[in-house]
């Protein structure tokens, strides 16, 4: 069997007497192959593959390898799918479940704390409203008590003042009455003194009679 590489070498013109060895090598290869030389077969296969690589086609893009590539792609995809579904996905699902449980627990704790806070705020507002109501009631009671005390004290002072005014008026009236009883005597004594300085001594009876006449 003569490969393409050996055929090309046989067709190459001889330069400087090199045609004879090439012809010998060409004829020697079939002889070795006929006698079952494995080294010759390996060399021929290597030369054949070398010729294929020299054709310029990248092996993955070679249409001759597409079936094997698709087969290995299917095998790899199936193995990866089994690995993900049996190992990776359950682990990821477990991790997600644990995280979800932790998040749910945190949310429940936060909601419980929020409810406690709302209850505490409601209790505080209720206590504050009761305190304000009690303070307003106490203030009203204190104001009423102070007003009542002031009214009682004012009434007592007014009563005392009224009694004192009444007593003072009574004393004034009494003094006035007493003073009026002595007016005649004072007038008579004054008139007697004045007349005595003018005309000389005058009897008190005549002076009293003159004052009484004038008073009438």
C-alpha cells in the first residue's frame, strides 16, 4: 500500500542523483508491508495522519469527527445532568431551605418585637392619657378648692369689715349726737366770752336764752 506522501515523493524529480534512493524506498515499503513488518505499518500510518494534518482542517471542525463529538457531548451532558440533579441541586436546595428557614425565623422574631413595641407604645400612650386626665382632674379640684377658700375668706373679711363699718358708723353717730348735746353750751360759752369782751360781764342765763332764740 503506497500512501499519498510516498506517492508525492516518488513523483518529485531527482536532484543531484537522489532519485534512486527514493525509488528504492518506494519499492521497499510494499516489501516490508508484505512481510508483516509492524514498524513499516506504524510509519505508514504516521505519514498518512501527517498528510491529513497538512490538509489544513482543524480536527474538531472536521465533518468526519462530528458523530463522535455529538456522542461525547451527549454523554458529557447526561453525566453533568445526573451529577447536578443528584448532588449539586439537592445541596443547593438544602442551603436555600436553610437560608429560607433562618430568614423566616428572623422575620418572625422581628414581627414579634414589633408587636411588643406597638403594645408598649399603646400602653405608654394610655398611661400618658390617664396621667393627663388625672392631672387635669387634680388641677380642677385644686382650683375649685382654692376658689372656695378664697370665697370663704373674702366673705369673712367682708363680714368683718361690714361689722367694723357698722360699729364705726354707730360710734360716729353717737359722738355726733353727744357733740350736738354740747353745742348749745359751747355756743353759749363762746357768745358769753365774746360779749363779755365787748360790753363787759353778762349773765349766763341771758346768753343761753339769746342762743336758744337764735337756734330756733
